[in-house]
């Protein structure tokens, strides 16, 4: 890989580091693959210290492989930049855990090995989740789990409006429910339409749920998705605050008890139990009916390329340990993720029936960089969020806003 290529990738890294967060490395000093050596692991979980179950798992996996694990937790954006710099300097960590959209950036820069090179078994992984780490027919890592989006609802608000959430299977039924809620004196739906990747993350279920494709933002289907959001804001079913809402501030609005629905993720489950009102969860409906494909969040366990390829045998053991069924169950529970394999998903639902709707949502989900978009995705996402900001603020019609977005995205992805 060339220094120029890595520098270009490093400059692009902040854009590619998407939502839902250099130490010395073994690559330049330790003897390759020998038991008792030190293997480095970098992850995006700085909130976990040495007393946490996560760090204890890393240590145990090292012990089982006969090596010492040296772990460092970084903020997500910082981690990507450090990974690119480390590759440029020849001191990459042995195991790198990164947000799934970043995989394509690192793979494109030549930073990562493939699962074939490392001999990592991916056969049990759900194909739609694995696709987020696939570029050009090659797979670069294995998902540690996934989160995604669904609709939380306030049962008391829906009951007072005479709405049965189980009957909401398509856009028309949802909009009719919002109309009833408004008529009852309550507020309809809150979500994040902020001009960042968080906004794109929340728009994608509606965009994909219309049948639209990211390679053609201004298709009739894409326009229909933006018209849906735009119509809700114009009709007062959604507040103007969605333009500035993050997923956190959107949740805070729902937690007041005044809203019928909140588009949000698995990570809010613990907060949902603290709201003080009875809630439920339904999948985000597609336009024609059924569950819409929502984007996947969550990280991939990857292996950066090493000059000493003899290290890969131990690296494979570490990755196998971290993603084994028992360990994946513990880790995904800690992170509020849905597991990447059906067997562990069933175990999660058996332990907590509330997770079934999330398992179903994850099964229907897709990666933002899937469809072989790879590093083109951020260049499409930014014009897309600009388009819905423009439309929702009343500066342009949905059709005109998406036409401009498509022109920008097409030029950027040539």
C-alpha cells in the first residue's frame, strides 16, 4: 500500500466514521505467532475499564490463546484515524474493532486482511449483517453484533386516540394513526432529521422502505419517502424540532410522555424502562407493508495486515474467542446489541421476549455500505441529509431537494 493512499484515506476518515465513537503495536516488535507474546487489541469502547466484563473477556481470550493482550479503547472517530496512521507507520494492532461503515474505508486503504486470509469462519453470520464488511467480493471482518431502529410507542397515548399499534403495517396506517393522535390533543412522532449521519441513519428506513436505492436519490420512490417526512412536519404530526434533533434529544421528547411514537434504537431500551409510562415497540413499516430495511449499527472485529503473517494464527484464535456463541451473547447483552448469528439471537429472545421485535428488525436490516457502495456511501449520505434538511425547512420541494442531492452525489462518486 502506498503512503499517499493511506494519507488520502486518513483525510477521509472523519467523514467515513459514522453513527447510531497510537500506542505501540506488536506489528513491529514482537516475535510473530509465538506463545507468550503480546497481541494488541484496539476497540471503540473507552467507557469500559479493566474491571468491566468486556476487558475481562479480552484478557481471557488472550490467556486461552497463550498470549498477553494489550488493549486500548478509543473514541470512534479517533480510533479510525489512529488505525490509518498506525498502518502508515507499520505498527497496526493485531485486532481492530471498528464501526461497520468504517470497514470499507480501511479495506480500501489496504489496512485490513480478509477473512479468507485469516481463515476466520463466517458461515454462521447472518448474510445481511456480514454484507456491511464486504467489498468487491471480499469479506473484511466479522460483526460483533448489531443494533438498528424501530418505533417505540406510548400505550396510553395510542389508547386515548383509539389506535391499535398492531394494525400499523404500512405508511398509510401510520399516518392515519398520527392524525388520530393529533386530533386527541397529543403529539405524533419524533425522530432525528439533523444534518449529520444521525439524520441519514434515521431517514434510511423510510428511503429503503419505499423501494429506493442510494445510487438514485431522486427516484420516484426516494421522493415519496421525503414527502412522507415533509407531510408529517407540515401537518404537525412531527415537530419542527426534528430538524435539530439528535437521536438523544428526540428520545428526550418522547420521554416527556406527550408523543405517540419515537423512531429510535435498541440502545434506548434501558431508558424506555425509566420513562414511567407503559411503552411498546413495533417495526418501522415499509410503504407497501411489512418491515422496512433499517440501517445496521454495530462494530466489526477485523484484523489489520501485519508484516509478520505468522501472527495471524493467534489473531484468528482471538477473533474466534471474541465472537464465539457464549461470549457473543454476553457482549451483545452488555452493548444492547442483537447477535449476528441466529442461534445467539434465539438465546437472546428466550431470555428477554422484548427483544423479538429487534431481532426481526435486524433480520430485515442492511448495512449502509452494502450493495458494494463501500467508500461511496459517505459521499451519498451527505447530499441526502442536505436534501431532507432543505425540504423540511421549506426551502425546496422534496423533488427539487433530492434532484440537487443526486447531482451532487453523482459528481462525488464518479
